[in-house]
C-alpha cells in the first residue's frame, strides 16, 4: 500500500469499502454522496498511509478517516442548506429489494428528520443505533468523551421521537398501523 | 441491545431505525467493482498530476534560476558599464587670482599654475593671459588668449578638455603638451609631449591630429602650417616647467565647494550659449560664418546687442578677414558698452593693432598704445604695446624719436620679443648725427 501498488489498492478496497460505504449511506442517507465520500476516504488513505505506524490498526485508521470525512460532509451540507435554502437530497438510491414502495416514503420522511439533527448528534445516533457500537467505541471513534456521546445520543433520540410523534404518517407506527 | 439511553426512544423511532438500516443495505458486488475502478483511475490521475506538477515545478525552478542568473549578469554588466557620475570640477590658481568671468590675473612675474581637483594642471608662463570657462558637466574649457601654457590633462573618457588658443581649438584626449599663441605675430605653436590632441582652427588642412613628439607651428600672417618632430630634450620647446605629476594636489581630494580659489568662486556661473557660439566658431576658423551672421542681422543691431565675448570674437574674425573697419567698430562698441569689463583695457591695445592695418592709421595706433601703456603699464600687452609703439615711431619719424622708447623697452623688457629690434634701433640711432 505504501508503494501505491495497484493490487494493494484493490485489496484494501475489497476488504474495507463495504464498511465505509454502508456507514456513509446510513450517515448521509444518499447513495451517490456515499460513493463520493468512499472515494475521498480511500484516496486520502493512500496519501496518508505512510503515517500509519501499526499495520494492525488499518481498519480503525480507515474508520477514523471515514468519520472525519462524514462529519465534514454533514457540516457542509448543513451550511449549504442554510445558505441556499434548498432541502438536501433525501435517500436517492434507497431502492433496497427488501423495502416496499410505501416504506420508501416513510424512510424518506425519517431521513428528512435525521437531516434536521446537528452533524455530531446525527453521527452519534448512526454509530450507536445503526452500527451497534458501544458508547465507549463511539467516544473513541469520534474523539469525544463518553458523557458527551451520551448527551448527544439522548438529545438526538428525544428530538427524533418528538418529531415522529408530531408527524401523522410516522405516528401511525406507534399505533401499530404498520403491523 | 438494552442501554440507559433507550428509555428516551419511542417505539416508532426504534422501528424506523430498523427499517432504515434494512433499506441501507451493503453495496452490491457490481457497485464495489465500479467504485474500485473509479478509485484506481483517480489514484492514477493523482500520481500523473503529481509527476506533472513535479516536472513543472522543476522546470519553473530551473527557469527561475536561469532568469535570476541572467538578471544578475545584466545587473552586474550594467553596473560595470554604467558611467559613474562625474565629480564636480573645481580649480585653484597658484601665483595668480581669478577675476570675474574666469579671467586669470598673474600676481607676480613668474607665471601661474591652474590646478584642477581631478589632477589636470595648466602652467602659464609669465605674461600669459588665460581664462577658465564656466564648467559644464562633461566638458572643461580653458582659453589661452596670449602667451604660453604647459598643459597636463588627466585622462578621463567622460570629460572633454578644450583648450582655446587664439583662433585655434585644441581638443585634448588626455595628454601633456605645451601651447603658445602670439597674437601680434599671429603665431601658434603646440608641442605634444605625451598623448594625443586634435587641433582645429584656421588651418589649410582642417583638423590636425598630433601624436607624441610632434610640434605644430602655424603662422597665420604668412599662412604657413608646419608639423615637425620636436626635440623633447630641448628645454626651450617645453615652455614653463610642468610640475611633477605625482605631487599631491592640495585641492584634489576635496569636494568642489571646499576648495574655492582664493579670490573668486571656484566654479563660475554657467555662461550663455551665445557667448560661446562665436568664440567656438572663431576657434574653429569659421570667421566667415561669424561675419555672415553679422551681415544677416545688421552691423548696427549686432554691435548694439552682442555680448562682450561676441564683440571680441567679431573683432578677431574681422581682423583675420581684413575688415579693419568692422573690427574697429566692434572694439569701440565693446569699449562703449562694457567699460568695466576685465578686457576693457585690452580693447585699447587691440584698437592700436587694428589702426595699424588701416591706411594712415599709424599715428592713431601710437595714440591707442600710449593710452594702453598709461592705463595698464604692467598689463599683459604692455611689452607688445611698447614694442609696437617703438616700431611705429621709428617708421613714422625715424630712429631718433624712437630711441627713448627703445631704451625704455630694454629697461623694462630686456629679454622681450622686441629687445633685438630695440638694440638694433639704438645702434642705428647712435650712428645718426
């Protein structure tokens, strides 16, 4: 990898790209943006790989790159939405085979609620609830204290629950209409 | 997964989160292949761009270094060939003083030396009359109106030295020479001891360039020009001794303002262009152009407006072209309009010379010489005036009335140019009853 060999690039992509792309999709809610972030993460990886002291920690090295890139992207997106008053793209490319047409509308609304969260709170929520990381792992990955992670997580969950309760379509889930 | 923060989450949120994760499935193999290819292409482009940047940077560095070297070379060349600013020229006079207009006046009877701060010196023999002109930045001019001067010019390509000797102009190229002008005999002589000079003036061959060891003699009265190899060991040909070149000059290291002459500012005020126009024309032998100017402007108008310098130049040009009436008019105009000029007394002597050439003017010439001798008994033309008076008196009334003049001449000028004639006249007068 340090020599920039083609095979090493392909191998690193094969091993770690699924992790990065999945995290990016969940954090950003957009397949296209996730692919851009994935490319950026791996390009930056090959430029900075010489600073990697312990080859065994390559996975966390890449994960840290991905989180930094996602945080920057979410901040840029927030700033863009404030400046140009345009709603960010919502779940383009969500088309999973396991999700039906009605569910897509619900998920688009949910993704819109996630976009309303501050970047750090959204990332904490994604890592904690979607990536199933512990509070300690989230704190280590995002270079935050555990108490900050807990506060961010509680605030994100509280806001999302409140916004869901206020939305008639999403509130139907509470009443068991989806089941 | 049961955690402390689960309590704040609604059931709907948990359901939606689970659905969201299911919808955000892992990328397919095709998506991964497409991403890998894009990454490889991007890295290749990045490497190529970096190589190109390195090449451009190297090329720019080399070009910059070459430009810097060329600029340094040009700057050093320009510095080397940039003419240094000429130091202002100043002078002082040993054995004499400087009058208004730069005219030199001898204090005693041993000659005087004009010392310039850059090393040039003019040693003027006793009785020699000269003038230092106002100095321009790249030109210096000294006039020898009468007598002999030994000149030693410090070579400097940035400054032209012109020595105005009677009707001749000597352009000096850095040299040592002796020059003399006898306005009575109208004889010019230059002996070049070192270097090179160009002499211009009323010469049949136009400008004459002399080399070391040559002597130029011009006799305007006889229209003779001769160039001979000078015997430099002959002390008589050297004129007054030239001071040792290595001797430190008192004013040499001092700036111009700190080394003024004793009785006049070291650097005279700049002269007008017209003052020098006819003087230079005269020095270059262009007498006809001066006379043509006068004819064009009108004699009366010229005599009424011309400067003192121009009137003297006009008088000389008219004398050389045998127009004594015009010469006389010019001198009388100079006498009338510039009675306090340093050359006012010279007019008296020159009027005598002009009257000699006019028909029946001998008595008037003697009268002008008498007036000159009365007003300037020790003047630069005193010897010549007395000698001419002796000659004319002899011519007019014979040796008897000329005898006391001859005795007076021999008493005052025992080695003067008329001494031989005076002794001959006394011998003849002694034999006469």
